[in-house]
C-alpha cells in the first residue's frame, strides 16, 4: 500500500507538475502569486525495519497557490493527526517526499496512537547532493541561502494551512511540525516573517519538533519576535533534539565561522527554566542515540534512523 504525502513546494518547475524531475533546485520569485505548487504524491517500497526510504511513484492533483479541495477535505478530517515536515539541506524534491513518507511510517509503527498521522511536506529548493563527499562549502552556502529565502513562501504555506489545522483540531485531532537540519533555518525565517507581516499569535501546532537544527543556537533569545523567538506563539510545545556527536553540524559550525548550531547543544541558556519552562519546552540530548549504522553522514539523521530516538519522539507526541 503506497504512502500518501501531501506536499507544497516553492521550487521552480522545469516541466510538467506531475513529473518528479520537474521540481528543481531554483527558487520561485517571492512576489509570485503562484509561487507554491501543491499536490499529492505516493511513495512505494518503504521498509522501516531496514530504513528503506522508498520511491515516489506518482504525483497527481497538483494546483498553484493552494491545495485542491480533495486534499483540503481529507486533511481537515483525516481521521488521524497531522504531521507537517520540513526537510534539511542536500535533499532533492524526491528525497523530501520519500523522507516525509518514511517519517510517517516509522511514527505509525511506534505503537503510539498520537503518532499515527497524515503527512504534509514542504520542499524548498535544496541542491540535493545528498550523499556527496566531501560536502562542498559552496553547495552548503547555496542551500543555506535558499532556506533563508524560502521563509516568505513557508509563511504563506502556513497561512494556507491554518484553516485546515484549525478544522482538524476541532475534529479532536492533534497537529505536529517536524523540522530537520536546515529546515529549521527555513522555519526560523517563516516564523519571523509571520509576525513581520502582521500575523498574530496562532496555535498552528500542538508540538513543534526541531531535530538537529542547523541554525544559530541563539535563535530563541532574539528581540521583537525575530528568528525562532516567536515559535512558542505558534506551537503549544516545542521539543529540541541536539547531539554532541552530530559530525555534520560540526562541519556546519566551521563553515559558519564558528557559530554554534542549535542542534549541537540546544539553544543558548537552555537550562534557564524561566526562558524555557519545562511545560512548554522539552530538551533532548540525543548524543547517545547511536544504535544504528552510525557514521559521518548518518550522525545527522539520528531522529529517523535511531530506534531509541524514534521511540522518544513518538512518546513525546503522545504527551
């Protein structure tokens, strides 16, 4: 049975909207009213036990500017909770969709009822050199720039999604956000843009899960709702996963001229309970989650590859 992934993407289309290869590494103009393509994708061949990610086999029901009514109706009353996923750097469009599908499946396999979700992926225009060694600074900086510039589009996506999320909650469903790696940088820009554009507080998500965040570790202590300091106004709870053994973030820190990353040791002053009250923030040290084929690249992927990490995330979703 294929896994359904609803998606939105601000990648420039180079061909037909139902062609996987049409979603390239270039950014749509921020001013375009049709900058975001929405649609439904199907992924076959996922195997959680062996961490097999699967393959996108079909894209259909695409539209510009908003989801089609079928997707809106299904997501509003899906009969299960909702997961919104933002991928990290070095992901093609296909990688982003299969990663979203895999996340849905390992969460569903956890046995935690709250982790049974429908999944929506936002794919920003990463280059997608996902297994290249060495990771080239130029490629990294390209993706970093694309993630930052995607904030306005991601904010628009959240605004389009808001009534769907509100209806889902009215139907007694919970809503989750999972941002991985540089997806946290895109999220940071989206949250900042949300308030800069006059949007007020909105409980978009019951929980935001920030895994291996590749943005600055001081992102939560910025003034005037800058960066991620306003996230607690859009999510009821925030879970932050960090690892001292994340080798990719160690390289990222060097490329960013020594600026510590959120996913290395959590946010600055994370032990300050007045800034990060435990009822609202959950800090998880994932350094010891190495119960899988652990190496340079996979050290950054513990949130989905480590059975221990998956168990903690799923349990947290059930709180």
